[in-house]
């Protein structure tokens, strides 16, 4: 007598946001920690991508992560808003797609708050008045011209 046992393949992953970047000053880097767990019984090569209007601000450690059944890995995702970015609530979306079933994608939001950078200002600095030590202003030139003309007129009289 011979027994054959069939074990169905079960692809199952869990994506958990462990820590958020929180408040990120424009021009600096914030970090998210995400835990990827393979709860299924198949080896998985997970494809990672970021989507959203500000996806270019995000950096993934790798485009793919390999996980054995029962395995997990924590990854760090960095976000770097440009120094000129105005303050406000922002987010991106992490997509994790299974290699065994590409129709299964888990999505998780990556929310953060951008704080205005005080290193960068869009104001034009005011020029300091140098007074008599810089180039003379038009008023001073006019006064000198009038004095010169009056002194020449006196000599003629």
C-alpha cells in the first residue's frame, strides 16, 4: 500500500508598518521600518515598488526580497522631500507583489508630515544701505554738482 499526500501551496504574506517616518523636515531624510513576513508554505521572491505622486522621494533597499516559508525580514524605506517642499501631510504607497502569484499585491500606506526647512527661504535678502561708505547716491552727486557749479560761478563774478 502506498500513500501520497498532497499539500496545497499557500501563498500568504503579511506587510506591517513597524515605524513611520513621522515629521520630516524638507531637505532631510526620514525612515520607515516595514516588516515583511511569509506566512505561506511557498518560497517567495517579493517585488517591491512605491506608487503615488511623490514616489520619487522614496528609496527602497532593493526591488526584490526573498523569503522562505515562515521567514520574515524588516526593511528600511527612506523618504527625502526636496528642500523647497512646503509643509503638509504627505504619503506614498508600498506595493508588495508575490512571485508565485503576481495577481496578489499587498499595499500599505506610508504617511508622513513634511516640515518647512528654515535653511531655505524664498525671500530675497534686502540690500543694506552703505551710506557714505559705498557708492554715492544720486542725491549726493547732485549736491556736489551744484556746489561745483556755484563755486565756478563765483569765480567769474
